C-alpha cells in the first residue's frame, strides 16, 4: 500500500465513528426547514449533502479542506522556480486534509506518472469522432469508454465487502485522474493542431506534462497548474460535483460518474460559461475590428444581451454573493503578466460595468463576476484560442474534487441518493390553496 493510501486508510478509520455517532445519536435532529421557493427553485440553499473536501462561503468564497485559495497557493509545494504549486499536491490535500511535504508529493507524482498510459482503443474512440464534434462530447465518451478498466467494478462482481469499496475506487480514481490530461491533450491535437499524436514527458508533473502534451511553451505549465487548482472543487451541490456524487451513489464506478459530471459541466449555466464568455466577447470584438470599445458601446452590448432575454455569461452565482476569489486570483495574474492585452481590456471593462447594470436590472441576486469571466482570457493569451476547449480544461480540474469526494463517499458508506418529489397538487394542498 502506498504511504498516501495508508494515511487515507487511517483517516477513514478515524472518521467513520463520527458519521456513525451523528446518525445513531442525532439522526432525528432538524437541520433546516424547506420552503416552496426552494422546492420549485432548484433546491437552492437546502443543506442536504455532506462533504469535507471543500466549503463555499457566500462572502468569502471557496476553502479547500479549510484552507483559503491564498493559503493553498502559498503552502502547497511547488516545482523548482515555479510560482504555482503541484496539482498532485492539491489532490493530496483534497484527499487527506493535510498539506503534503515535498517527498509526499514526489511519491504521488511517481504513482500518477505510472498510470498515464492510455489503452489503444481510447485513441480509436477519439479518432472516430468527426472533427466538428464538441470536445466535451468526445471527452465524455472517451472517459466512458474506459469503464471496462474499472477495478471497483471487477471486484464488486466478485463480491466485495462494503468497508473495502473505497480502496478499489481510489485505484480507479488515480488511474482516471492521471489519464484525463492525456485524453484531453489528444482531443486538442486532433481537433485543432497540425501535430500528429502527442508526446508525454514522464519527468514532468501533472501541469508540466499537460503543457508539454499540448505543445505549449512555458509559462503554460504554470497556467495549467493555476487553472486545475482553481477549478478543482466548489463544495458538493454544484451541478458537476453533485452529478458525480449522485451517479456514484448507485455504486456506478468512477468512469460512469465522471462521464456524467462532464456532461453536467457542459451546460452554459455551469462550466460551459467559460466558453460562452469568450464567444460573447469575440462577437463584439469582431464588430469592433481591432479597437477596444468605449464604455458606452460596451454598456449597450451588455444591455442588448439582457434585453434579448439572455444571461451575461461569467456573472452571477447560485451561492456566492461577492466577486469570486477564483476570478480575483486570475485577474491579478493578468494584471501582473499582460495588463495591456486588448482582450484583457475587454474583460477589465466588463468587471467595472456589468455589476452596476445587473444591479439596475434588479434580477440577479449576485451581480459580481465568477471564475468563468476571467479564465478564458488567460488561455487565449497563452495560445489556446479555441474556446470550445475551455470546459475540457475545467473538467480535468473538477475531476480532482469530484473523485476525492467519491472516494470518501464510499469510505463513509454514504447510501444511494434518493430525495422525495411531490406533485403540484400536493404543494397546493400544503400551502392551503386546495
Ligand atoms: C450562475 C447562475 C446560473 C445562477 O443562477 P441562480 O442561482 O438562479 O441566480 P439568481 O437567483 O441570481 O437568478 C435570478 C434571476 O437573475 C437572472 N440572472 C442571474 N445571473 C444573471 C446574469 N449573469 N445575467 C443575466 N441574468 C442573470 C437569472 O436568470 C434569474 O432570472 P429569472 O428570474 O428570469 O429566471 C446565473 O447567475 C447565471 O446564469 N449566470 C451566467 C452564467 C454563468 O456565468 N454561469 C457560471 C456560474 S459559475
């Protein structure tokens, strides 16, 4: 057993009695009341899931295992001369709750490098797609095609003790996390690049090897590390995390669950918003020629979008009630590295003018920018201008959190998820209309 798996085993043993006690001694304690608005309105704010991987405070933003993003970026070990930490270190933190030492990260990197090799048929699945397919469709299918590799599924068929579910799920999760960047880079090269095939470098970490496979020079390795870490988790209720958890709750393996979470992420109100932001800005940019618009033109563009019954992509959030710290970190990165870039000037102007417009319109509960308003411009600046690929990048990052959650779901024996639905008649009876 690897040292990480051994450590996880001890943490799981220590955690199991906490859940057991909560259920046996406090199972009937009321946590929250539920309103009609919440039932009809997408279950907003109903506390009905448990995860220790991350927590999202509406005013502070995300904490991974209790650490703010600033603390995560400062405290996790980094490659030599790098500003951004190892992605593997973040995964270690999400799994265990501990900031790893350099040696602990090295051991995990070594383990992951040995899991990167893709079965040949995965390349064939990807190659079979027409080049005008959306990359998220190809990613989802490629992940799904690997279900036959599931160790959990194999062991389950042979008869597996409940207490051991997490162990083979851990193996599946590490295999999949190590392979997703390879799948994604291969999709990128197939769809957009003239390069044939991709090359890996086993001496490089997750972010470094991803940049290498994409054919991108430094600092794209740093950009990748930052991107994957920022997108890793956003507590349990968002569409991708929740979908992954829900599917896995039926004991479907991580290949089914991750393919499903990718499908949820592909919606424009969730992960695809990063693509939508760029598509929307490029629409105005093409009308403007090479010029950056005046604030008046930009305001009209935003109002036209709203009056057309569309959302302004990259703004608003179901939980956050302030500017997303993931936005802020990327904004600071842009200000440090390319403050005079034209596309950044668009994003910067939107940062100033959109919130007052959304406030004036008076509908959005949160007028402030989210992660997706800023992530695309960073990718664009460093050469990934094919914006329909951006949600694939999001998927790689999000898999780190979703898979950490699924390992813990299995370890703590969380049951099949099965909320109760009622009819409109019943709701009307409850409120006294009928
Ligand atoms: C993220 C999002 C889906 C959250 O939805 P929500 O929790 O229902 O948000 P709210 O409660 O604030 O929505 C209230 C109203 O404001 C609207 N609204 C919210 N954000 C908006 C935005 N960015 N632009 C225009 N209208 C917006 C909603 O569409 C809703 O309108 P309706 O009453 O006509 O249905 C929403 O803010 C949105 O669509 N944002 C743009 C897409 C995006 O950036 N998604 C990525 C999120 S990380």
